[in-house]
C-alpha cells in the first residue's frame, strides 16, 4: 500500500477504482450529467463513465454553477465516488460541501502522475487526510 497525504479533505472514507488524467474538472463543461460520462471532446477522459469512480485530476475549474451541479448529480445518483485534485478552488469546496461529497486536495506531489488509472484506491478524509493506493491494475 502506498499513501499520499493531502492538505484538505471532506466527506466520508470511500474506496473505488481510480479514473486518472492530467486534466481539469468542471461539472458544467466537462460532463454529461445525465449519461454519467465525460463529454467535452478535448478532455482526456472523453467518453468514459465517471459514475462510482474516484476521479484523480489536476485542478478544479468553473464557478458557481459547479456547486449546484454537484448537488444535482448527487440527488440523481449519477456521481463519482470521490474527487481527488492537485488544486481546488473555493467554489468547488462549497459545491462538495453542499453535495455532501467526498473530496481531497493539496498534495506535495502531482497526484495524477503517481496514481495508475484503474488502481483500487481509498480516499480517507480523516486527520491527516490521505489517498491510499490499495492495488494496481
């Protein structure tokens, strides 16, 4: 098992398969929130399902619409299991809190370069928050 400490986190401890890309995350512009897939053609994960996956991405993008979109996705059950970001913005934090969604951010390393796509990972928001790689594909 390999663990990476983060600066900040919220939500519940979750386990799942990682969906990893050195790309940003915007619930408004990157996702088809009905079908549960990345829909922006330029996104590195275009066409892939994010439902019940732990998204490991570079940075939060977007504004206020992202906050209510995370909540709307949660109420419909078309949601990632967790969001892991190198960098987060205050709007994404508000959105995750509003949606009661697990999120972790602020690593000393580029987390997108160290987590293999498809790895079984655990997001633990307790003190200290960390991301654990439990098994690789």
